[in-house]
């Protein structure tokens, strides 16, 4: 007979108790024979009554006994946790009572007494379940509030711990709103950890919960937009565009709401990253105008991207704007567009602007957390290389931070890692290393599955690298440079002013 994972876990924890107290003591304190304890250890089903006696006589934590979570003994658990743990065991006992009556009904002719007993046990089970839900809901709500605060503060290690605790508490909670919040926060954590497929599955689950209830409401649109933003980050740009387009079609009655305009922003961003600036740029600007200044933190990154692509802004002027926003107390808007602003600084290869940006963003407490340690380290090295001061380029490419990028699940993340490495090697004058990195990037581009698309700026970086590497090549060896010029000419015609001088 195959043993379930739960049964195997319970037996393992029982073996731990035997090792600590002896088999004879467990038998004596619980009032069962030593032979029965041996049978439980050998595979016989462990009854709830035996578990309850372990709790009462030895002070075992029921939550640990049933799930393996938490401290082994109630003495190490706070009062609220202990009450909730006992409720969990009572619930298991009620479930067993229901199961016994149902089995009795199947084994013989049912009568009124049996049906009444079944009804009473089911009622007791439902009552206990409702009580446990009420207690768990409050506990889970507190955990989620702490989890949200940890995420906002970028305390990811603490957030990971709180998320695991909340997931355990959610087992006995029926509050759909709380469960959706948990899915949303956990997906965010998984995305930070670069566990792309796991995050996407959880987001799909959360969205399905919304759509199973009715047509999209404001909460559903918010969740769908968060999913689309993550799709953009991992390089599934076309999926993001289709998702936001479909959501808008399903929620036309909510067109006047901010959440609807945020869907339009994300769709516009997807179009711009796909190389369709004439469609995406105006959509982003129109949605931003409809949202207005109070919602600035929600569209600052998309608007900055559109302005840069269209030639309406440059990194230096964007930094000046961000300094003014910080004086005006708009830290959230600055934080939202930090990554976009730094990307444009890197594109221009201006070390003074890059250093000014780093000083501004890392020097402000409310924004500092938006600049990862990896990005700050890379920026410092890039500036030293651009200034001709050398730098450990090869050492950096062997670092754990860089390896994490080129070994990520998403091929777009790997593409970005090799393309920036090539750019760095070119700036350092290490042509052979740059060529190796360019070839790795090109191989990823050629083998890219239909599910993924390279964002236009990263694609532009790859082609700019090709121009520098193959500009003097002849014949077939010059094809990468020729293709690069054609790319930039085409994108300039589409409206990407940032590529103006590269197609000549």
C-alpha cells in the first residue's frame, strides 16, 4: 500500500518523539500499548486520539505534529499560536468522526440514527472549520500587512519568511480576498528571485480566481496589470500586449477608472518595446494625461521610456526633473522610474551622468532600495572603464551576480547579461572578449522561442555592439554590421529618435 506524504511526515515526527522520550514513555503517557506504538511507527494509521494525548501529556505542538511547521512543543509557541494549533487538531478529529460515520453508512443499511449522527458530526466539523477560519483570517491579515510592508521596504529576506508563514496560515482560511493578496505578494517575491515560471503560474492562478467570479472588476484589473508588467520584465512582451488588450475589451464599463488607464499604459509600453513606437508612444502619453499628476508614481517609468524613445528627453534632463520631484516629495515617482533612467544613462555611455544618477538615487533613503547592489557595482565598473581607469572586467564576468543573469530562466535575461558584457568589454578595449560575448548574444537571439521577444533597447545595444565589432570587416564578415544599420534605419523611421545617428 502506498503511503501518503502526510502520513510519512507524521511517522517521521513520531520517530523524533520516540528518540527524545522513548517508546515506553509514549505508550505509558498516552495509554496505549507499546505494541500499538510500534505499529504506528511501522505504518499503521495514527489515530487522532493518540495525537491528542501526545499534545495533552507531552505538550507537543499540534501544528508541528500535523504539518511539521513551527516549534515541536507548545512551551515554545505563543498563546495565540497554541490555541490555533489545538483547533487544528480538533478539526482533524471532527473530520475523522465524519469519515467513520460515512463508512458505517456504506457498510450497512442506513437508518435515521445513523443519518442524524452523520448530520451532527458534519455540523460539528463545519462549526470548527468556521471558528478556525475566523482565528486564522485575523492572523493571516496581520501577516499579509507585515509582508506588504517588508516588500515595500525591499526587505526581501524578511518578506520571504513572512510569505512562508502566511502560506501555512492560509491552509485553514476561506477568505478569498486574503488568499488573492497572498498569491499576489508571493508572485512578486518569486519574480525578484528570478523564479519566472513559478511566478507566472501563481499569477495565472490569481487572475483565474478573479475571472471565475465575474467580469473584471477593479481588483481584477489591478492583478492583470501586475501580471502584464511581469510578463514585460521576463521578455514575454507579446503575451503582455495581448493580456492587457483582452482585459480592456472585457472591462469597457470601467474605462473611466485609473486601473483601466494603467492597462492602456502597459499595452503602450509593450508596443514600444516590440518596436511599434507609433502605436505605443501616443497611447502611453494619452493614458498618462488621463491619469494626471496625482497618479504620477504609476506611470513615471512608461512616460520616461516614451520620452526617451521619441527624443523628447535625455538622461541629464531626466535627472534634473527627478531632483525637482524629490524636492517636491514625489519619491515614489522617482523610485518607479529609476531603472528606466539608469538604462538610458548606460545607453549614452556618459560616465559623468551615470555617476550623478547613482549619487542622486543611492543618496536618497526613499529611493535607495530601488537600485540593486548589482546595478550599483556594474555602474561603478562601467564608469571606470569609460574613463580609461581600467577595472576588473573579467573578474566581474566571473562574479555570482553576473552568473545569475546569464543563467536565469528567461532567455531575455541571459541575452541582456551577454549584451551588457559585450558593451563593457568593448569600452575596455578587450575585443576578443567582446566578440565572444557578442556571439553568445547572437546565438540566444537566433534560438529565441516564439514565446519571448527582446525589448527594442536591448536589441539596439546588441546591434550597436555589432557596428563597433564589424565596422571594418569585408564581405560576409561585415553582414552583422550591415544588418545593424538596417535595424537602426528601420527603427528611426518608426520614430525611435534615440537611434538617429546609428543607421548611417
